[in-house]
C-alpha cells in the first residue's frame, strides 16, 4: 500500500472520529467535552494550550521582570514541545473571568530547558497597559497559566548550531528587544562549552541609559567565556541611536555579516534604513518587532489601521477621534455591530497588534493580540485588525 493511500485513510479516520465526537458531545474531541470535569482536578487544563506553573518571579529592573515557568508533565498534561532560541510563546491568563493572550519572547535557551525543565519570559511593564502590570501584581509562585507552543522564525541559522560554520552575525538590540538574543547567546554558549566550533558574533546593545542595561553582568560573563563573541553596550542617552558611524566604529566588517534586529519599532526602522544605505542586502537582514510593526507612512505623527483580512487600510490622524468601527465602514467594510456605545459587545474584533484607546474605560491597551470593541476603540498609531 502506498504512503499516499495510508495518509488518505488516516485522514478519513480522523474525520470520522471528529464527526462521531461532535454527534455525541457537540465538541470536536472527547477531551473537549470532558474539559470542565478535568479542570475540577487540574486547574487551567485545556485542550488548546499547555499548563505551566510559575516557579519564580524575578524583578530585573524597575519596569522589567522575569517569569520562570515550568511546563506541566502530569498524566493528562500534553507535553510541551521543544523550541528554538529566539522564538516566542503566547501567555494566556484569566483576568476578571476573561481569557487574555500576550506574546513574549522566551529569554532563556533550549539548553536551559533541557537541563532544568524551565523557561523564562522577561517582560517589560507597559505603564498604560492592562495586563503586564497586572501579571506582576497578581501572579505569584505556584500560580498556573496556559502557554502555547513556541512560534516564530527569528532564530539562529541552523549551520551555526550544528558544527563548524563560516557564518558571521551582527545582532542589534534595543531595550527589551534583547530578550530573544539572550536565548540565542545562552544557546551558543552551551554549544561553545562543548567545544563544537568557533564563533564570530557581534552584539550592539542599545539601552535607554547606563542604568537600564538588562542582563548586563550575564552578557559580560558570556563574552568572557566565548571566544569570538563581542558585545558593545551603547547608551542611547549619550551615544544616540544606531547610525553608520556606530557600525564603522564598533563593527567595521558589518557588510560581511547577517544582521538580526529586535527592539522598538522606531529603532528597527532606523537600523534597517542605516543598513540599506550601507548597501547591506535585504536577504541578510532579519528583524522582529516588540509592539506594532510599523507601516510605511510619510508623516510620523500619523498611524495606519490595517484591516488585514480585507487587505484594506486607512490613515488614522493624531488629532482625529474616529472609532475603528467608523474607519472600517469608511473603507466599505460591514463589521457586525449593535448599540455602537460599547454595551452590546456585538462588534468585538481581534486586534493583532498596536495600541488602542478605549473611550468607555479611558484605558490604553497593550501592544499585543487581544479582542477589542470596534465601536469604542480609537487607534493610537499603527494598528492591525483581523477584519
């Protein structure tokens, strides 16, 4: 029997089980039907995520903390899959009876997880946010949360981790954008200690000022331990932002390197612009945004609302207060709506990234993915909607 025939039969079997489960329980799986019963014994157990327990909450700076998580391995728990250095996960928490998701880079390495069974998320507190301050205040050692499997393509080249490689890297980090690079360098360090191969990596790390350097002592130790790893700490307050002069002064062979960039959107835009002006090829530049991905617009004081599913967009001007529902209708879209004053919740839509202002609660959202009400939400800069 051919492989294609086996695959077809397996697919039919899966469809049959799904139909049978739906017919009996109104769920796609039997486990979905029994989920409320299982949750009585295993809090936070769910069919669409993994349970993890908080084993430590560590303050890194005044506005930064790390959650140390242990994915659960009980009899009914799904085994959390392996991850690659640089990837992120969705952290799911319940606040006031509502499930909220936020995406955070894993700031520890796969080698650390393999050794300890732990992963770390290093989170910057969004001062106007609803979730990141709440997590620090409400979640304690022993609390259970849900996490997704690791996602993302912002990872080190496989050749660099598998053995001797001629790959030369330039890492450019800004603020909390250092977290995926911490995972990468921890992993590189573990490989280096095994004596597998030499390194040629240069990290340019931009911080707000000399007192706001996350994981500085750890990075200094990594640099001492790993021949071929160079780290340049730059103080944006005194040194300014990334420019061609910085590259020439700190990493003059930048043109021979593959560049990875992570940090606030304006920093990434600036870094990409500098590298482009220095004629670094686009296919040698990788980046990941912390917050909303910037859209190309002429006026930096404006934002763009992108209705991603409809492939439409509209400029949201700073001095205008049109709601997202009004802007969607201006583009010919017809999202479901009802009261238009934030009471009926008929216009709920998934915001994929960006910050919005809730005119009813007078609160700003975080930058991550969440459900919002279109009729009472006003875009604050670039916003992407699943609409």
